[in-house]
C-alpha cells in the first residue's frame, strides 16, 4: 500500500482536497465499486483514495485479473 502518512489528496474529478477513506468509520460500498479487476471510487473520498493509494496499479490489476480467472477473487 501507499498510504504512509497521507490523510488526504486531490479528487481527480473536482480538483478539491478530500480526506481518504477511513475503514473504521466509512462504509466500503458507499465509496467504492468493482468493475472487473478495477476498483472505482463512487464518491470524492473513494476516487481520491483509489488515486492516492494507487489501488489500480497495473500489477495489482493484473493480479486481480488472474485471481478472478482462478475463481479466487470476486469483484
């Protein structure tokens, strides 16, 4: 992961500073959706988190694609 000390980032749609997803307080399904092996942010928090944490890094997407083919990962 790439979070480190990041607590916010720039929403790629609005250009505004937005906090990142807080797993102990936020609901995953409200902020994210899967489209195959790709994770998409549904809200400014989701979009910013996906971008800052590089959650769709090519290696991560490839791994998820392979896991989907093996029936191990369900998006």
